[in-house]
């Protein structure tokens, strides 16, 4: 599997949280070779890998496919577009960003930026209600293409940086999807001691909504949320970050299953896969929070890929970490004999 090409394909799909339906069919096409029954269910993509049997643990592997973005809230008399945010966005980065507005057709736009020559003193970070997007259209022209409630995504290139670094929007969490697909490519479902459901979930950035409904339907014994976490760059607290290139981060938290966390660590160690601990004092902010309390409770854990510059148009990961995450998931499933 060419992981770089797969990531480029995945990140090119536009699926802002709440309006990610266009991503489903490409994901189904990628998943069906491993899960022939894969289907779109209530906005999620779900498939089964292996036969589910009584007494055999059923494991859910999840990664979300929605991405942070914006929603059109108003068009001014001058033709500028006002917006609201979908997911947590760093407003410091907005001036002069290129975006794509998804109306009847996709149109390019740029976030308005005051020239520094006209600023007095230090400019403050604009509130989301103050941000405007310039498309070049007059209001009457724009209203023929764009409606209130249409979505906006960042328009930034997929780039390979030095070594194995990848830079792109939407790596959160398309790189988790790539890791799961890479894991499945290594496995024979008939030889596993467990069965697997694969969930590519919607609306994680809006409060893990897709995970909540899907987990209730799937009713797994064990659930692993494959997501991203903070990658150490410059001034971040190293106690809260993972290091790019040092492998996946295995979740350790009072809200997660200590048993599953330990089993993942054991699988990594026995398979000589580099890994990092991710210690969280409470809930995780991932789909694992929904999995652990679905129905009568599910043993849940997280496996996270270190990522720099989260929720920006220039997220950065190490390709080696995506591969190692897939290797870890495959190693864990080969050993998963108990619920």
C-alpha cells in the first residue's frame, strides 16, 4: 500500500463536519475490498471484517472523516461572506487564507486581511463574527451560487516535506483512516481470533455525534478510536505532546480501559513497534468517550498519531507514525482473544 498516495487521496476529499456526505462513497470504495458489506449508515461508513461469532470478541476500529471548517451565515451588501466556525479553529491564522466555498458550484475565496500599513498599533485577533471572505462577486451574483448554511473548507496543498513528513489540511483524521486501511491490508479475517467492525465516523468535530449512534448500532466488546494528538514542535509542553516519528500514542486514562491499553502496549512491545504513552487525566476528547458509555459499556481505548499544527490548513505528520499505527492495530487484532 502506498501510504503517501492514499493520504493524498483522502485529504483531497472535502467533508466539513455536518456536510461530509460527499466523502462517504470514496471511503466505501476504499473499504469494500476488506469489508464487502460496507455501507453508509446514518452518515457513517461501517463495514465488518470477519464473521461475528458468539464467544469471539468483536472489536471496533474507528477514525473520523469530518474536518474542521466554516459555515456561511450572511452575505453583506458589498458581497462579502460572514461565517461561523465548525469545530475548534485557531482564528490567529485566518487573515489571507485561501478557502473554497461549497455552493451550487465550488468557488474560491480569500479571508479578508487589513494591510499592515493601515493598522494602528498591534492588531487584535478578530472574533469569528468579524471575519469576512472575499470571492470577488457582487452580492446579487454570489446569491445565485451560494446560500446561507453552505460550507467552507480550507484550500491548501498536499505537500511532502523533508524526510517522511506530510503537510496537508484534514490530516485530522484522514491519517487515522489510512492507518486502519493499512492494518486491514496486513490481515486475513479468517485467521483472526476476533471479528472487527470498521467505523469511519461523521461529526466528530461537533461532539462525537457519529460515533455515538454507530457504537450503539454495532455494540462492540472493545472499541479503539484511532485519532490524532498533539505533536511536539517548538514551545509546546512535552508532557502533553508526542514526538513525530516515535510511533503511535497509546491512551492511558481513568476513562479508558486499562486492560485494552495494556494489551496494546504488549502487542507493540512483542512486535517491536515503537510507541509513546498518552496520559490523560479525564476524558479524551475523542470518540472513545462515546464508545465507553454506549449501551451497557464498552472497553475503549485510543491510539493517536502525533500531529503538529492541529485544526489548521497546514497539519503535519510523519508517515512512519501512520505505518506504525497500522502495524500496531494489526498486531493487537492478531492477539485479541478475550473480551
